[in-house]
C-alpha cells in the first residue's frame, strides 16, 4: 500500500471518529418549522387579554359579531379581533419543551401580556434572536413567532373598540337633539320644528351620522344633554353631549365609552340652530 493511501485512510478514520463524537454529544436542536396550537376561529366565543398591573380586557362573540364586555360594553374593532384569532396555528421558527429550559431566559416567567382564547393561554415573553420575533409559551412549549401581534396587545382598551358612532347595520331614520329633531320624510329629511337649518345641511348630517368615527375614545361615561339616534331595524343609540368646547365629546352610558370628535365631524353631526336675530342685535350693542 502506498504511503499516500495510508495517510488518506488515517484521515478518513479520524474524521469519522470526530463525526461520531459530535453526533452523540451535541444537544438536540429545537424543532423547526412548527406551528402554535391550532384553533378553529369560527367556533371561538371568548377572548381575554391579561397584563400585570392593568385591568383585564375581555371580548365575547354571539357567533356573528364581537363585543368588548370588560372594561367597556361596546362593539369591538373587527380587525383587532381578527388579528388575535390568527395566533393559534401561526408558524413558529422553533419549538421546544418549556420544562427543559429556564423560562426567565425568555421572559416567560412573568409574561408582559397573556392572550387567552377560549381558555387556552398564549403568554408573550422577550424578543427573540430573529428580527421582529418573540417567544410565546403555549400548551407547555416555547415558540418563536412574528412580533406584530404583541405590539397590539400592549395597547390600552380603547384601541380594541369600534370607533364608529353607529356600529352595525341600520341607517338613521330619526335623530333627536336636545332642542329639535331631524327625521326622514320620504326621500328627504326635515327638521322638526321647521326652520333654522338649511335642508342640504340636514341631509348632510344624516349621511354623516352613518359614517362618523371618533378620532379618540376613552373608557368611562359622563352626563350631558341627551342625543338619540333611531335607526332602521329598531336600533336606538343614546348619547350624551358631554362638551362642545374646546372639543365635542359624546358619551354612551350603556357602552361606558366616550367619543372625542374632530372639528369637521362635530360640525356635520351637531346641528345647532343659529342665534335669533334679536340676540345677534343685542350682542352687537
């Protein structure tokens, strides 16, 4: 046997031995390409958000629509609910048993936020080594998932509310203000008692109510002059005019929510009749 051949055989034997040592001493890598525990979003009926030191946020579905039930009792923001329901079954870069690691290393010993979907808990820990990824503890395993949902779950409760003043189906048919009302009359709208507001502005207000959204919402209600919207299908929306200066704020006592309106929206919704001629004359003296 040539000397070069003997050297090559020795090298092959050494490399094979090293490979065997590495195979039997190297720790098993975490499973890759896994997914979080899956759930059928169509059957989910309750969602909760738990954060240390903050009141819980809870949502409930009747099978077709979602409502926040704590700390407010109001329609929920559709896309926020949809985002939470994408977590079960979401792809994970890694998965490993929680019992094999120190959860504190991943921020999972005291999670900053826990999402509970029909009783199944998903606890969010620290950011992971991958860009825009975060550790999640669920069903006894640790996962590494996209970080976008976490950024939503740490928002305050109003973030999850529908910002529309008139959520759900049904166009306005009659709007009762503190001193007058406007109502549908055939194909048009009219003011009762008549006068004080141009017909075009009345019809514009009716359309504006159907599409109006708050630019800011707060949990909590307050007293004020009543304003009631009657809609097709029998829905009744009862508001309170909390303030008109410096900004217009409407409260929904039954929702435990206040809506803060921008100037343009407020002007189109609140049809305050102009001051009488004699009042203007008195003001000019």
